[in-house]
């Protein structure tokens, strides 16, 4: 098993967290977690555990928001993406 510290150090050295780099590993991990939340929600719904289903839906939707925000930020968009949305006049 790979140590999580080694993986995080490798990601820092590789520059994955830099704003100018694309983030396929992060986006892939988030998509995989959405898939897992969906499967767990389906299983909890099967055994009529409504509170847990609502909680998992919250995790699922928050992960979707994070993915959308990552896709709105550079390098997927230009560096001044926020100033183009909010205008001064």
C-alpha cells in the first residue's frame, strides 16, 4: 500500500496544485467519489434508511459543486474569469 504522505509530496513536487496546471487526478478522484456516493445512496435507499440517503445526497451535491468550481477556474478558463462575471456598472 502506498503511503498517503508520499503521494501528497509527489503531487506537490509535480506541481499539480499550481493554477496553471490542469487537474485530471483531482477531477477523476472527485468523479469517483460521486460514483461511490451514488452507489452507497442506492444501497441505503434499498434498506429504507432515509436519513443516510439524505446525507449522502448532500455529499454528492457538494462534490458536484466543487467539480463545477474547479472547471470554472484557470487553466480551464482565463485568469480573469471572476471579473468577467461581476461587472462594475
